C-alpha cells in the first residue's frame, strides 16, 4: 500500500483523506487534524484542507493506517480513480470495431460524468478494472444486463434479481438475490418479484459481484438501458459500458431526454418489450438491450433511427413532485403547502441518509394536479430539465421558516417526454455536472446571481419590524428572519445554477453534433 500511496496523484490522496474524515477513520496518530498537530508543529491543524497540503503530507497521514478494512477502503478509492483515468484513454484511443465505437459514444455523452461517477463508492463496492493489455481493450464480446430492485425499510433500494445474456442471447446469469434487510415494498407490479419468491433464496450481493467479475474478466463490454442504475444496485464500478438510453438519442432532443426501453424496442425492433401494465421481465429486458445494441451496429453506429414519440402517461401527469423537504416537515404540513385532494407517496433514498427527503403528491387526474400547482404560493422557477417548479417558503408550527420545491412532472411544451430512469421514480435532484461549454457561462451566471443577490438585499432592507416586540426579542427575531431569507436566496441561486448548467449541456451537445456533421462531410 505504501508504494501505491507514493505513486498516487494529489487529487486521489485528497479524495481518500476527505472520505476518511467523513467516516471518522483514525490512524496511529489519530484523525487528520490530530495527525497535523503532531506532524506539522508550525501550522498544525490551522491548515486542515487536504487540497492545500503537499502530497508528502497526505501520503504520510495515510501511511499511519494499518487496519485491513481501512486499507481495503483506500485501495477501492484508488481503483475507482484508475477506472476514471481509463475512461479518458478509452475516449482517446479510437478502435475500428463498431462495438468499441458504441462504448466511445456512451463515454462521450455529456451525462456520462453525472450518471457514472459513483460518488457513493464505499464499503461493499467492487471495482472491476479494465486491464491495459491490447487484447482486452480490443475485445468485442458483449454482455447485456438488467436488474430489479425493491424498496427497503431504511429508505434504500436493494438488488433482488439479476439477468445477463451474451450477444447470442444465451443466458449467462439469471439469479434472485436475497436483499438481507427488511423490505418495505417489493414493487411486485413492477419487478415481478414477491416476498414468497425470495423465501428460500441464499444468493447474496457478494455472490453476484463475484459472478460479474468472472463474466467481465476479459474486458467484455457491458450493455444495458440506464445501466448506471444497475451498476449502482450491484455496487460495481466498470467502464467498458454501452448505455442504450444514450446511443439512440435524437439530435433534436434535449440531452436530458432519454427514450424508454419500451419505446426504443417499438421504434428500432418493431415490437414492445412488454404489454401496457405488465410487470417487467428481467430476462426480457436484458435481451432487449442486447438486441438494440446489435441493431445499432447493423444499422450503422453513425446512422440515426427515427424514434417514435413517447407520450407521457396520464398517471404521471396526475402527480406533482415535492422535493428538498426538510425531515422536520411532516405529511400534514405538505397538505397545507400544496392545495387539493391528493395522497402522498414517499420517495426512496439512494443511501437512506440526509436531512431532506422527497415525495409525490398523487391526484385523481392531470387537471387536478395542474390546478393545484397553479394555486401553490411560491416563486416560479424551472429545473435543469426545463420543468416548471416553485420555491415555496412557509412557517412551521415551531415558528421557524422552511423551504421546499413543488415541481410538475413534464415541461409545458407540447410533445415532450419525461427523462426515464430505471423503472424508478424520477430523481428529485437536478443534474449537477461541472462540464464547461465552449461558450463561457460564467459571465451570464455572474450577472444572474448578482441580480438575485441585489433583489435579496433589497428585501432584507425592506424587511418589516414588529414594534410590539420587546427590544430584547426584536434583534433575535430579525436575525432569524434574515437567516431564513438568506437560505431562500441560496435555493434560488442553486436553481439558477442548475438552469445554466442545463443550457451548458445543450451547447456542448450542439458542438458535438456540429463536429460529427463536419466529420461526415469530410469523408
């Protein structure tokens, strides 16, 4: 491990130390700050930001660890960074095979850094590194994957079924998986898996990870639809991937808009993968993903398919998403914030942690949902996908102020589709990728943020004061009000940044399309 630490990049060591701090890990000299006080007599923990420390200091701290679990964790992070470096090499090294070109198309998609940079990599994750041997890098073998997940009582999702097929549609893996934790909702109508199906199942997540390592050992390309969700469920990090939700994207669409597996099968293969309302079949979906990849190769990687427009189901339009809700806010309060007659469905959390949560307000029909949204009192904004949402500020029974967002399930534009995720509820968090476009968005963002700050300052200056309060209470109440308004302003700024990043994404995609067209013209 010492040799690995000595040869690691500064950024890698910084990430390891930050994660070690987050987990409260301690070496022989204690935690990071304790180590600094002992190691650096001049500055001590006065300069505790790892990013501002030299690589020698970072390595010295990590070398004080001897616990096997801690060292395994460090190694996992280094292997993850190695995989991310391999992504760039896979992008730069152009191979002739159409299979590899599909991999490149996936890696070069603007959403790849967001979807496939698994920031939650922790214990239990397996990093499958691609060997740098030419034979492995040139492998055209493909495996298609599909998974099913259930909602657990701790708010997380757990893997319950995995299917893998090869390019001949021969089944390589078809296993039910014991989630090994209490299940709140099997989602049988979606997954096709019930509690009875799992009663005698002994296969674990670790067993699946071993099987996947065996299947991918020789550098096979892994194919799937919104594959990052499956990899996250299996806690596997792998880079030779083809995501069918990326490679069929129409140039006329927003890059955030992803065709569903069912609509792709209808457009490309001429049939729907399942009948309306039928539960998912894990094996059928894996086969469908493989057929789509093979159809793309046969049709021509650079040639486009005409995709069938996928209308948004009425059941989705009859919902409003309420997100970034503080955990202190209960369902009774949500009914006061959002008017109308609706039921509340809590959304699962990826890691079961955090001080905020999300929920769906489900109405009888789209009209009622639309009417309720119009009546919501809040600042009109848009998320990074262009969907209308309102920032709502309200007072809790404790007297404190809280904020949340209420969002429509689709844009107001006609013939639009919602971005699809892996048979899961929509993500409440907007895209957050630090990818810069050719056009520098900083100036535009700076002007927007300045305007927003100016408005907030004006509001603060004009804030009313309660003359009935005593002189002692007034300052504290005013400070509380100012703090809440500053928090509200932060949320507004965050929303503006998300919108700017959305535009940034679209500009980047346009540049790629122009480059691709020029390349075709020069041939």
